[in-house]
C-alpha cells in the first residue's frame, strides 16, 4: 500500500531521527531495528516526543496523530499508527518497567506516549502493577518517577479525564481481555463470491481449512502461535481496541500462485488464496506450515 510513498516516508522518519540525535537531546534509548511501514529504521521515541514543547498539539491532528506521516502520499487508516504504538510500548515495558527504573528522567515523556496511544485508540498501556496504578491516580505523595508519569498523562488531559471518570482506571489494569476462536471467526467475516458460484465453492474449500487451522491454534497445537498472533498479523493490534476497529476487519480471497496468507493492516483485511480452476489445495500439513510461517514471522502483514 505504501509503494508510491516509501521514499517519502523514509525521508520523513530519518529527518526526525537526525534532528534529535544531537548533544542537546534529553536522554532516551534507541529502539533498534523497528520494522515500521515495511522499513527497518532507527527510532528514538523519547526524543521524538520531546521535539518541542508543543508536542501534544503537533502530534494530534484531525487527519492523524503523528507528524511523520502528515506529508505522506498514502493515507493511514490506522495500521501504521497501531504498530507504531505497539512497538514503542513493547520497548518501554522492557526498558523501563521490567523492573521499574526509578532513576530514569524519561517518565514524563513516557506518560505522554501512554496518553497518545490511549487517545489514538492504540494499544492500552497496561504496564503498571495495581499498586503503581493506585499511586499514579490516587496517592497524594507519589514517588518522583510516578509524579513524572502523572505530568506526562496530564499534558494531554488524560489524568484529569480519569479523575472525572474513575472507572477508566481498569483500562490500565494489567491483564488482557479473552480472545477465543468464536471471537476471531466473528471478527473476520469472510467475503465470499455470489452464492452458488464456482468461486464461492473454491473459497469455501480454503476457508474450511483455515477454520480447522484456527482450531489447532486455539488448542495450542501450533507451537507458540496464538490467535492474537493472527489478529496482530491482520490488524497490527494484539487485541481489539476498546472503541472497536475504525474499519471492520474482514477475510477476503484472492487468486494467486502462493497459498501464503497476506494482510493489509491499514484496512484490517486478511487475504487467503483461493485455488484457480481445478487446482488442488496443498496438503493440510503444508498449508498449516505456510500459515505458521506467515503468522509467526511478521507483525505487519506480508505483501
């Protein structure tokens, strides 16, 4: 989807990286090898948020919340955004919350990232323990590191929002909502050809194989793969956003040589290959191995 604008995106991202890699940077750690928009880039999320004092105004817009995409030719419908925040939150968890690094000066910026992900309908920042959440939202004498997090959240008004609506605290509570076979098959509604057509018959053949594969994944018989890997592959989200997907996910069928599943995460669309004419489907073992390879080796779909 980004073929026409890959160079433009590269320029935008690298410029931000170059602008923030000087002696005046506020300390922050670089995320190495981030795979964003199909590009391997070096990214420093701490410095990116600290580009200027008007960060919230610059990062949130009617079109899309992150400036590095505003000049892009392609239109982001949510895929890059969700992966962007998912990658950053994953790195923040490992580098700042496993365990809590109380000596780091970066927690105000981390609070801003939490608020941005929350307000952009991205991954929920469930990185704090129940005790830390109580200190964050209720304590009158929080530790300096928690106070810095408060300042970051409050830069976008999220702290005030939680005070007005205390029930929102549960959105930050550790743990994930259940995600089972029924949920994923309901979420990804198949788009079949007209009923009774030859194409629909062929599509049903591959769809039945896919549902059988989903049952194996749900039962834990495909190694470390889970249904969340498939959701991430197709939507760039590890769980359904609290406000739901902007665009309803779907499962579509295409005619092509490879039976490797692909995805367009911008529009939450998963693609399976329907066999052409009298072409036979691969064996169950080969087909399952192809599915395993796709769903375990990338979080941004395959093209």
